[in-house]
C-alpha cells in the first residue's frame, strides 16, 4: 500500500484527471446553451439522453470513490480521505490544517451524490427501486457536482504545492476527439 504523501498524491492524480475529463464532456454537451441542447436532442434524442445519464452517473461514482473512507471491509482505499489522513498522521501540521477543512467541505458537498451512488448506482436499494420516484428527496444539482470537482482540485493542488510540484489544471485538459469535435462534425451551434 502507498504510504507517503507523494505516492498517494501520484496515485490519485490519474483518477482525478479521468473524472475531470469525463465531466468536461458532460458540460460541453449539456450545459453550454439551450440551443445546443435542442440541437443534439433533435439529432439523436435517445443516444444523447443515454450519454447524459451515463456521464452524470460516472461523475457521481467517481466523486464518491474519490471521497470514500480510507478503509472499507478491512482494505485500504486510495482516496482523498486517505491522502488527508496521511497528512494528519505524518505530514506537516500546516498541510493537515489546510487540507482538513477542504476535505470536510468536499465530504459535505458529495453527501447527496454518495446517497445516489450507494442506493441507486452501485447498489439497488429495495425501497428506492420500488418507489414511484426513486430518491425523490435526495437532490443533486449540476452546481453541486461542479463545486465537488473544484474542491477536489483545491485539495490536489494544495498537496502538489507541498510536494514541490506544479499545480495541475485538471479542468483544462485538452483531449483530441472529444465532445467538442463531435459537435463540430455534427454542425452544432
């Protein structure tokens, strides 16, 4: 198991990149303008609804996984929680003092997201599955997801700075052949 801050941070890095890239596809397709939404749902409504649901659910699962407890079922997990806990147990007190409030904000931000993951996406909760409107009282807005990704970037950036690394711009990753290219090929506004 990785046990240094550097190993934990480095191990989390590709997972954080992947989650951000996928969420960027969602925002490109579904949040830029009403005109774009009307266009893509006119072109292939079922397909784009599938893509929309899949990318949103992927964000829920990714954010939940990144913020899972440091251990579950007796096994160590690579999570932002384990990174912050490692700083609290063996890192400089100033790093832990800066990281903990960000993590606490992130955990609060993903609480509804985690409920969706636990009761609907990763498991099928009987009561939720049989309800006429599953998890009706558990609301997640796009802004909640955006805020969770922002806090994830802040935590990763804090540790990057501490480790003497350049802060990675997770929300600015360029991917060839992404949703922007698809929209361009379709002639989308």
